[in-house]
């Protein structure tokens, strides 16, 4: 039996608007270029089984890389989960998610990823940098959700 190395990134932020408003921002992939510093574009829809093309910007110095992932879970306004990996099986795979929960008049956002694969033990600095980028995304999500006036 082979043991596949696993690492977790788990970030959190509180947003001062209800979960449905955060959910609306999170699932409006067409607007990502306007606010998201990490997933600078997403092609596809938030539906279970859908394929997404994530245009991922790992740093300001580098052009975005495109990753194909599959949407696994869409439970509005609570959970969005997708996953995928490199073309070589078991080299590196990730399950990337957002969990939203009510927190008073606002929302607690848990933004996380489970990474597994043969290269994970050698990706220490990259994983630290990735966690930093997730925190930047969290802050941008908070600012975007809190700045949008609810419709209706």
C-alpha cells in the first residue's frame, strides 16, 4: 500500500454581510477579473459535474496558469468545492473549497484546500506562498461582498 503525502491549507475570514451576498460574489465567475487577485478568470459555471478553467495567478510577476478542474459540490449558500490536478496522476491533486456559515449578521468564510501527491513534500515554500495568496483572495472577497448593494 502506498501512502500519498497530504497537506492542508485552511484560511478563514469574517464578512459583514449575509451568506447569500457572499455566495453571489463567490459564484459570479464572470466578475472575477474585476476583484479576484488569485483566480483572475474562471470559465464555466458553478454546477456539480461542470468543468472549470481556472486562470490562476500565483504571483504578480508571473502570467496566470490555467488549470482544468471539476466542480464537486454546490450547496447554495453554503459550500462550493472543486478539484483537479496535473496531467500526471498522483503527482499533485487538490480539492479547493469555500464553506460559508452565518455569523451574527455576517458570514464566516472558510477557504481551504486539501493537496495530495508525490511532489507535495517538496513544495514547502510554494504552499506557504499559496496560503498567502488565499488570504489575499479572502480579503478581496470580503471587500467585494461588503461593497455591493443588494438588489431587490
